[in-house]
C-alpha cells in the first residue's frame, strides 16, 4: 500500500506503518512533552508497549494516561487533565478506539478551561464559552475503524451523576494531525471489527439521510458506505487483509466528516443503552439500524434508492434493507435488543425520554415524539420491523 497525505478535513497521514511518523507529527506541532492517552485494555498489548517504548526513547519526557475503559465518564477526563497539568504536557496523542480518542481530545481541550466540561455540551453556542487560547494540540491515531472520532469536533462522555451520554463540542476538538495506519487494526477481533464497521456504516447512512442541503457530506457518506460494502466482510474474515483494513479506516473517518450534516434516531436510541448498560456503541447502532430505517421509509425511500444505485443493488428500498439484514447476519450481530440486555431492567419511559432529548434526534429525517421513541424501542425488543 502506498502512503498518502490528505488535507481534509484535517491533515491525515495514511499508510502502513505510518505510526513510525509519530515523532515527526509531534515536531510539526511543536509538541515536546506529549501525554499519550489510551485505554486500560490497550496499554498492555505488545503493539502498544512497543510504540510507547520506542517513543520514550525519542522524547525527553513522554507520559501516559490510561485509567479508563469503554464508554468513558467525566471523571476520567478530569483525572487525565490533572496528569496533563502535573507533568507540564504540551500536547495530546489520542490513541485507540472511540474511548481513547474521545478522552484524549477532551483532555487537550479541558486542560485550558476553568469551567465544567458539561458547560460545553453541544447545545446552541455553548462552545463559545471556551477559552481558545490554551487548547492543546491533538494527534489522533485510531486503532478501530468505527467512531471516526479522529475527524470529529466532539467527544462523547457520560455524565455519571445523570447516567446520560453527552456530546461535548468545540471546533478545536478536531485533531491537527491524524495517522491512519491499517497495521494498528490487524489484531482487532472479528467481533469488534464487525461492530466498529457497522458503527461507521451508521454514521455514513444517517448523515446521507439527514435533511438539509450538504452535497459534500452526501458525497463523502455514500462513498464511505461503498467502502464498507467492499471491505467489511473481507476484514472480518481475514484480519490481516491490510487493503480492507485501510478501506474501513477511511470509511470511519469519512462517516465522522459527513455527519456534521446530522445523524438520527439510530444514535438517539443507542446513546442511552451505551450509558446505562455499557453496550458497545457500534453493536447497538447495528441492532437499531433496520428499525429506524423502516420507520423513516416514507421520508427516505428515494434517498435509499439512490444509495442502491451507487452500491450496485437493485433500485428498491427493500434491496438496501435486505443488504443490511444479511450483512448483520453474516457478522453474527443480533437482530433484537433483547438479545444483548436484560430488557426487564429497562424503564421504557425513561429511556424514550433520554433518546428524545439526544442531540441526534433533531436531524432524524422523520419527526419524533416520546411515543415514537417508545415504539422504536418496543420494536427493537420484539424484532418486528415497521
């Protein structure tokens, strides 16, 4: 695979073993004392130990922070900020899946703020409350191909006191340099490859179907879906297929770039489940996808048919739906929410309200109310499509 450098939506270095360019990336951003942020599951992997060891030899100081796991909470960010300030760090290397990238970005942002992280929730112009002068530069290195957080301007962090996943936004959350190295994703299990790939698909699909005029986002999203159709099953079947891995990394970054146009009810329904039951975000997105798709059919049918044309499917809504259902089956993804959580512990009224209040709801193609959200959850539990 040839190495490439892209400059949209930020500087992106793509290719096998580009991780070796990490010191060069730091030099470009004048980072001399970085904080390497990853999660507690990744830090002990041989691959990550090697990266940390090699870079400790290249820097006078190279600190690590990893005291968190999936679905991070605000306290994880606070602890990371303490480490950043205590060690006089001047930049963040955010490494890993969605949790590592989201926490790393949030640490870089919050290291220069006096207010609570919740004061920067993605509501109206809350982001203008920030002191922009002290936001640390960010290098993002994804090890999964799903969230696309490396090209996003936000982090998803759970407020522990309310149990609600909040989207924290600021334009400077966007990393200054992204390294997309498919070699770093080789050891990702088939199960996680499938879940993260479906997460990327959800991002591209919802962005494409979101209302509004944004042809650049639409073009990126539809190509992102094509890369997933081309390569997700290949990567699940053979994790060492670096071309397929590279396609998935690209599609994840594309999904995050595209969804500045908007998301929808797939994400609205997922976020409460992720926060309350610690279900992998990509898995919950994959489960909710056909229910939201069929619920929105009356509004999005023509959009879906245009996707079919590009993906070489029969030009019918049902062709796309059947592709999704078959893809999930081949990836061993459950059809029903009741297969992954104890739904008896789920207060439908509470979860429906949380989903309705989620920022993604406002750009769902079909308007939603509390009753609609409850019905969507009920269908995902029973397995009945609309």
